[in-house]
C-alpha cells in the first residue's frame, strides 16, 4: 500500500503552531530559556526577572555593573537573540 499524502511530522507541527497562533509565544519562551546559554552564567545569575511584552524584552538585574555592560552591548544582544530565534522577534531590550 503506497501513501501519497505523507508529510514530515516537523512540518505538520510547525504548520499547526503557525495556524493556531502559538508559534510566536513558543519562540519567545525559547528565547527566555536561552538567556543563560547566550549571555553566560554571570549575567543569568544577576537576572532576577525576564519577560517579553509587545516585542520588548524586559530584563531586571540586581547588578548595576552588569546592567551597564548590557546597556553598552544592547544592539549586539538584540541581534544575537533574534538570530537565535530565526526571525525578528524582539525590537528592543529594556534593562531595569
């Protein structure tokens, strides 16, 4: 028996996520989870809260030194995060 209507399971899942509107929230969640691997353990340890709202990444830090360093590298971090997502998910980073 030959099947003519076969599809790759990955393609089917991606299509479902896109149709149901879950693709963007899933990518946002993946970005937040990759914060430590992209920026390092010292930055992750200093981060107290991180979330995305209206294409803006809000990062709360307990270290003013790290906050200033990240502020200086904001554009590079934004580029790195969007590249990790595979598309432009974020347009701005807010450091607090």
